[in-house]
C-alpha cells in the first residue's frame, strides 16, 4: 500500500468519490418520490435515469485507487522548529 500526503481531512483528496456522490445526488427527486409514495415522473424516464446515474457512480468508484493510504499533514509540519522553542525563521526576535 502506498502513502500519499494531503492537507484535506476529508475525502476531498480522492476526487472520484466526489464524482460518484454527485451522480447519486442527481437521483434525489426520484428517491423522494419513491420514499414518499409520490408518482410524478414517467416510469421509463425514472428507470433509465437511475440506471445511468448509478452506472456513472459505479464507474467513478471503480477508478478509486484503494491501495493508497491518505495521510493528513499538519500545518505545523511546514515550519522549522527554532532551537529557542519557537516556529519559523524569526521566532527568536
């Protein structure tokens, strides 16, 4: 497993997750109809649109490299520690 560093604490470091979720979010109107017993959409349109969105979401998820371990870098790691106990170049002033 390889390790990659990121400044993000969430999954923003893996854009294919965002793409998958965006595809799934397109289904919210249909999900509402199904969960709340509302019948406004055409069944054929709803079925084909749901298949399209879910297929795109699965395709995005298949591109996620799950052999990578993402490690969040602390912002403090970017500073040199001054022997006097401070941070940065001018901490002794």
